[in-house]
C-alpha cells in the first residue's frame, strides 16, 4: 500500500473520532446527506474500521501502522469503556508493535 493511501486512511480514522459525541439523530442526518451526494456515510466508515478492530482482537496482534493507530485511538479515547484486562491487552499489543517497528529500523 502506498504511503499516501496509508496516510489518507489514518486521516479518515482520526476524523471519525470527531463523530463519537454526535447524537444518533445527528449521525442519521449526516449519513443521509452524504449518501444523497454519493459519498460513503460516517456509519459505514465506522463499520469498516470496527471490522478491522475485530480482526486485531481475533488475531491478538497488530500487523500494520493503520491497525496500530486504530488500537491506539481506542485505548486513548475510549479507555473508560474498556475493562482493565482489555486496557492491559491492547497496551501490550501496542508495545509489541512499537518494538517490532524499532527492530525493523535497525
């Protein structure tokens, strides 16, 4: 995957976090507007990223920078909704990915 595409995906992921505090009505209205103009809805983008997160949970390992930032954002922004066990698990996966990335640079 090109660096530009990877950067774009990370930007979309970051942007999706801004919608976490929308009411369901606000989100439905925005989704309808986006679909009417031929764009992918916020809900659809969230669903796609949710699927990626479930994949990480199932595998138990972070494979890419995109997955790293997805998990990091969940841990940073939604930590209060996670159990202590989940927080520790996600944190250990982040550290393992960071170590592999550092080792690859050497």
